[in-house]
């Protein structure tokens, strides 16, 4: 049987995925846009975790929000990074080494593990005053506690 095309992937009979074009699986967790991608060496997962409030809106929160970022960065798991983007959105990224072929099951497993591991970090960012609503960049809506997957 030939490969079956599913979104950005070619699916082999054994379930292994091969990128047909730049693969990305997008999902929402706690009202935030997340993305899973993979290349030859790793599976990458990202989340728009929050945004530093604007000075005009909540100037008193900004120093604590920046301090929280400084405290959080060294406490992240191995392979994770925190990035402050030029527009003051905060992105968390995780890079996991690939082990063999990536299957749909393995990719979803990595997405779920990432989402669950995010919770304490998202809680800390929220308590420091970071704006979760401004973090959404893919039009994911805003809110709820569940998740949604888009390919």
C-alpha cells in the first residue's frame, strides 16, 4: 500500500509519519496556542504562555511579571526554554530527542505530556500577572480549561 496523506504527513502502513510539508499540529491548552513540530532530530513543542501587561493598563504588575520570568527560567525542565518576544509575549519551548520514527500516537503522547507539564508554570505566570488572553496568536479563542487540536 502507498503512503496515505493526512494533513502535512504521509502515513506508512506501520503508522510512521513522514513530513509531506513543514509539519505542525496545533492545539489549545488552557486558552493558549500550542504547536508540535518535528524534524530529523527532535520533536519541538511550543506554547504562547502569556504576555507582560502593557504599562498603560497595569504598570504596577510589570516589575513582578519580569521578576517571575527570571525566577522561572532556571527552574524549567531539561530541554525547555523561556523566550520573551519583542512584543512582550512569553513563549515556552521544549525540544525532545526523537527516538525512531514519529507515529501519530507518539506525537499525541508528547503533546499531552507537554500540556500536563505546563500547568505549574502557567499557574506561576498567571499569579505573577501575565495576561493569558493576549498570548493567543492563532485565533484559538480565550478560555476554558480544556484542549483543542487543529492540524
